[in-house]
């Protein structure tokens, strides 16, 4: 596994760049072990998902799922090379070590070992791209599995959980508010309509809705933040200080608990946006705040007594379960394909997306032990 981990870390697979060289490396490793794999490329051919199976055909089996893209390192101060594996003081350092190339390396190594064994139940490997920008790449892999005659019985998404079994995460909706005003000279600012001011008014609407949801909305105590959240992440507008801007764009998100009526929340936001601009249209007919839905992924809410939960707990020795704050592809596997899914992988997301990202050597060893037990179970027929 160590050699595979080292090689995987050398590939700069920031989401904005291709991952195809990494996928070809994985495909060649699998082929050497006699494992056939399928690449599912994007329109450019520079990125691809990979799906592979070892073991008997016509049986559901267990799918190990991981994403190969990582977040950028620009603007961060690293003291180790980000696109290399550095082992030091009981830790493996490098971009993606925790999120989540450590698990990917363990999953590839498990496939190679499983190919040597007379499995009664197959092991599947699913590697995707563009997870970090909204679980976008995996959707074509899901389409492929949707058309397949047999689907995996269980799925383990290897995002970092400290090797504990996580059963859920919130869903996410990314939205954009486009604000239209009227430009003018700043010396005559009251005679123009400042689009940034419209955006600021709309930010206040979002914040007020967050307060309402936190006070009166659904709650789930399994999460660190036990309610649905609304968050403004980006605001762009204006050319220079002496021009009243006529255009501003606000990007925001909703991270929702299972059962939250997000359509109603969006409808409330649109109504409030219209209430901001309606009184202004007598003087500025072009005034508008348009709220559009950009993309989304569903939450995951696997029952704590589900078969996949008990199965993975038996592999790790875990007693309890919890829910994670971050999103994963698990919600799509569950919602789109009906594959019972849990999240379990080495490391902690507290180290993810930071300079000098790392995963503890001990965590990687525990992941390898889980994989070894998994292979034994597949050989025994579960």
C-alpha cells in the first residue's frame, strides 16, 4: 500500500486540472492483477471516473468509493511538498493525504489483494473526479451503474472519519442571486441604483432566514450544527469606487437536514428578493434580484441499524455511529441507486483543505486492517 500511496500523491489532481494520468496509473495496476476496469471520461477526455470489479459476476458485492480530486494549495504556506508523500513523526503529509487519497490507496491495494483470493462475493472500486466542486463527476458513473444489471449491495465511502462509521450528512444546494441596478457617477449616487446595496439587502434576508430556521426549523442532535444552515460564500460587483455598480452576483448555499423543505426556503428567499426591488421599479424598471439554483446533492441518512452499518461496524470493531458535517457522494449512491451507504475512512477532515495536510500512519494501518477483514468476509461469502 505504501508504494501505491506514494505514487497517488504525486499526481496533481486539483479539481481544475485533469486526473486522467492518475486513472491510467490505477488502470494499469489493476490490469497487471488481471482486473478489468472501465473509464468513464468527461467531454474533454482529461478527466474520468473509474469502475472495476474483482470476484464473481452477477452478485452485488461491496463497493469502495473515493474521489481523486483535491483542493488547491495556492495561498497556503506549506513546509513539505504538497504533491508528494512525506512521512514524518507518525504522519503522512501531502495534499489529499486525508481527503482522501489515503483511502484511495488502501482501496486500490485491497483490490489487488482481493484478485488473488477465491471470492464468493465481489469487491468493486469506484473512483471519481470533481467531488470537491459539488460531487459533479460521479454522476456519469452513477448513470452507468443505474443501467447495469446488478448493483453493489453495500457502499463504503472512504472520506476521513477517524475509521468510525458515519451514517449521514446534510444535503447541499448551491444558489446564485444576480442583482441588477443602474450605473451612475458616484457624485450623483442617489440618482443611480447600487447593485451592491441590493446584494447587501439580500444578504440580510439570508441571515434573517438563518435565524428563523435555527430557532424554529428541524433539528438533529447528531450533527455539530443541529439545524439547516444558510451561508453566503462569495460576492462580486463594481468596477471602481467612483462608479455606482449596476451588477452584482452573490453565491450562497443551503446545507439541509433530511426532511427540510428546501423548496419552501428558496421560495421565501425569492419572495423577499422581490419585496426588496418592487418599490424601486417606479424609478428603476430594470431593478431585479434573480435567485437561481446552480447545483445540489442529496443528504445521506442511513438508519443506524441498517445492514450496511452492522456490516462495516463488524469490520472496524466500532460500537457507535455518528454523522459528518461535510457532504459526500454517498447521498447520490443512496438516493439515485438505492445502495445502502456508510462513510468510513482514515484521518480527520480537521486536517483536510489545510497546508501540511496529513493522515496519521496509525489511521492508515487501521484502514488496511479493515480492508483485510473485508476481503476475508468476501471470500467467506459475507
